[in-house]
C-alpha cells in the first residue's frame, strides 16, 4: 500500500487472531451436562434394574488384585441402548460420541470406556 507524501496511511482494523491449536483446561459439571428429564437418565435407571449378574461374573479384575478395573456392564449396556435409541449402531461412532457429546459424556463420567475383560 503506497502512501503519497503528506497523506496518512489508511488504518487497518486490528483483529484478534483465532488459535485453534491451543489446549484448554476447564472444569466440567458432569451432572449438569444433561437435564434432569433427559432420556439418557431414564436409560441409566432402567439398566440399573436389570439382572446383570452374568456379566459381572465374567469380570476377572477383583478388588485388591493387580490390574486395571473393568468397565461396568451397566455402563456398556446403557451406552448401547442410548445409542440405538438415537439411531447409532456403530461401536466406533459410539466411542467418538463419548469424546464430545454431552449425553454420552454424562453416562461415562467423561471417561472413554473399555470393553469387558
């Protein structure tokens, strides 16, 4: 931009740059992710009323023993029921949704679940 002698240069607007590569740490109120009447809460309650004893018997991780804790079968069943109710039938898609969708984050407590072991 050329400026003639005696003229002032045209002022350009100063804009805040957007940085999408930054990392954020912010608190999350997990209970506040979904409303009290959200369907995912009903599904969680329903799964709590099912007899899941056969699923729990298959878990090898025990209190006081070495190794990582297993994912609660109630959580896995709740995830599948909720996902199916929303038209999601892919395990990969459910895993992806657990990373950002509030209802899935509420179910998982914001942690990505692992398969039963």
